[in-house]
């Protein structure tokens, strides 16, 4: 029988190993995990003047990395960047108000969710005509590039709001204060952070619609890493860290923090 050259055998062995792991390195294989966090959301993920990051999501990311036994390196990601940094390999995890959806699950894997919130509406202090999502009919609302909150109003709730595209939440906030839009609608924690930082009397209407499940984005195929992240999230709730972080970052915002429990996970398939 003809013998195959050693180089052919070596390549075949390498390919066989790649088939078993999907050809991708797991986040668990690294000493340092690169984590995408928001740089633009007060109390959630914000890059400070010295280049470091702070906020609820940032602290969650640090906790997860520590539980995985890894060092954490942070990179800034806006809403439109979250999928791209994962699929390109620039980040191992994304902890950046990344709401789990069926469309997104086609391209990335989600651990968690690590937080359940609701969509809400932020208005100027003198606005009296917006009390719930139906009142957004005919009103101007921001659509932040890469986010889907405005579309959830128009498509899921069938409310004919006027969607005004903006690059980020800083531009959205500026548009609201300058009367170029009538309201901002997205996750309540994002709105609470914006209102708290602004300090001019912007207010949440407490509409609470559309449950938001914020997950940890990961590359497709990293099931082992996803399961390890889920164990870290469970520990975060069980040891009291989650409750402390919620109260540290949102305790003065008026959000309801009376029930803080481990969310039901999506599964890592």
C-alpha cells in the first residue's frame, strides 16, 4: 500500500482537529479576553477622559472575566459595531446593551441574558402629550445606527412614529434638547443614565413595554465559552454582586429594583 507523505498526514490531522472545534478559538483558550463595551452611555458603558471605561455593563464584564480566570481588555463598540467586532475576531465578548433577537442569533451566539429591562420613553420636562407608546404616533423619535428600538415601535407596535436617524445616543440626546425630536425610546437603563447625566429635568414616562433581554455576545460555535459565561452570570446574582451593581448605578434613577433575580437563559446552542 502506498504511504502518504508526512506533510499530507499532518495537514489531515490539523483539519480533523479543526472540525471538532468549528475551526475557532474559544474565549476560554485565551489568557486575556477582549470585551466590547459601550463608550457612549452614562451609567451603562462610558469612556472617561483618561481612556478607561465605567458603568454597569463594564462592571458586569469585569466580573465575568474574573470568574473565567481571565484578564479583561476593553474596546469601545457603538450599537452598529457589535456584530462586526465579534465576527471579525476583534472581540471575544460583547457586553454592550446587546438585546437578544432571533435575527441577531443567526450571526452571533448569546450567553445570558445578564439583565432584563423594558423599553421606555424619555421626554423633555415640559412634554405632557406622551404618556405611552401609542402617543408616539406622528411624533419624531431617534433611530440610533445599529440599534432596533425605534423599529420595535414602528414595526412591532405598529405605531406610525417619524423615525429620525442619528449616529449615537449623544446625538439623540442633543436632538431631544434642541426640539429636533420629541422623544427617545430604548432600554430603560440607557434612558435613566442619559437623564441622570444630563441633569436638566428630562424624564422617563415609565411606559414599560417590550421586554429587553441583554445578552453577552460571543462568536458562533463557542458553546463551551458560552456555558462558562452563563455560570459566571449565575454566580453574579447568587453572591449579591448583581444587586449591588444595580443599586450602585441605577439606585437614584427611579428604576424599579425591587426584584433582582437570575434571568432565564437562552441556551448556548
